C-alpha cells in the first residue's frame, strides 16, 4: 500500500502553514510524499528540513499539474480518493481503500468541481466542517490501524525519547 | 467522559487559522468546548458561526487564564493531558485516559515549560514533528474508538448527505 498526498488549491501566503501541516502529517503518518499543485518552494524547504533532521525519505514535489498527476496515478492502477466533508464516511469505506495504492487529494478552501468526479471515492472524516489536516490524519490512521504511530524512520539525526513529563531528545552529531 | 480543549500560545494573526482548525476539530470530534488562553474574539465568532449552522452546543471561551483553568479542572477531579511530540505515545496510554474527564492542552509553537509539569500526562501522536491539529484528531478518535465519526448534532440548520461523488447538502429554512 503506497500512500501519496496531492495538495491542491494552495495559495502561497494564506495557506503556508496549513499546507506545511498537511505535509508534515503525511510524512509522520506513513505517506511516501506530497505532490503540491502550486509553485511554492518554501513549503518544500521546510518539510525537507524536517526530513533531514528526523529521518526517512519523504518527498515533496512542487509545481505539479494535478490533472496529469491524477491521470498517471490511475493509469498505474492506483486509487484516487478525495478528502471532503461531502464524501462517504471514513468508517464505511476504509476496507475498500485498504491495501490499495492511494492518491489522497487534500484540498484547501476552494476545490475545482472536477475533483469530485475524477476521484474514485470522496471520503469524509465525519460530515462536519473541521480541518483537512485532521481529516488526513484520521484517514491515514484508520487505513493503517494505528500502526503508523509506532513507525520508526531511517537516517535519523534527532530522536525523541518519549517521557511522561519533560522533554528528552537525542541528537546525533 | 467530558473532553475540553485548552488552547495556549495562540498569537492572534499568525495562529488564526490553525487555532480555528483546532476548535473545529474539537467540535467535530466530540469535545464539549475550547478554552482559549488569548483574547481573540474572531476565533470565537467563526467557530460559533459553524455551530449555529451545523448544530450542537460547542462552547468557545476566550481570554482564559490557563493556570487558573488547569487548577480548577484538577480540583474537580479531572485529568490534564498535554499533547506534545515529547510525550508518551498515544497507543501506550489511551487506556489510562479513557472514561476520565479530560482537559486536553494544545499548544502553539511556544509552550510555557510549566505545562509539561502541570499536565498529569504528556502524550504524543507519534514522536515526530507534525501538527497539533492532527495530534488532537488522533487523540479524540482513539479515546472514542472512532465512534465520534458517526455522531449527530442537535439543532442542525445545514446537514450533509454523504455521497461517493458530488455534493449534497440539506438546508433547513
């Protein structure tokens, strides 16, 4: 099961932090990378910085043509799901997504209407307005039965020792 | 089990959208309300607008003194947990939080060091940097075994009919 996020509708200034949260959440919770349908090198830089320090090989690609990316993913046999509060509820459709190569479309406020049709499945994390970051986290977690929370990363320079109180970080020099 | 979010470290301009996402996620996923340790009426307005349209009785209180709020919560027998990547991993501590009245502290970038000690438990959604919105979603979901995704709200003016493709919304007039 390969998981890739396609972030669309990103507006460079307004969405900088939310899109960064989308990317970091994707990385932390087991996705392979994020395709960003906007040309914003700062997003890539800040996520790449995290990957350099905290490990793994999460990729960020900017300036992606979303129509082309969706088409290619489908041609390779992958499933395309669009996270939206208008979709079918996550617990009802988790099983049909499991063990598929998934492109997960995460829109900002305005999503081109074509996305709803191009997606094989529109999926909601509850039918309420909340946050694309929260919805992505829940989708990734349910798909992997929470196992992603225990995953470790290769090539780590900085690592946390979990503590009930206080902070402990090991830095490799 | 009563769940309340305490949002600290909020900076009015910089954190406006992330704090709104924290509040909406808390509401959508079963928390009773959000205490905001900052005086930012716009956050309250935008979350209250969502509650008016989409139902329920989620509360937002602004200008909260966090030390006082934590003290009162503990005096009433509640448990205080702080979401931080430095904490114990969620799957390892879910059972000790379940069925408790929980104050969930969600910090922005800078959190006063005292919080780590005042909390009964520091809890991480994976020991990786990602997003407080994602971490909150995962905590609320794990505490409620995903049942919160199927909850309904009272006093609804706008309601979604989940669809595989397209959008359907019922508006009460």
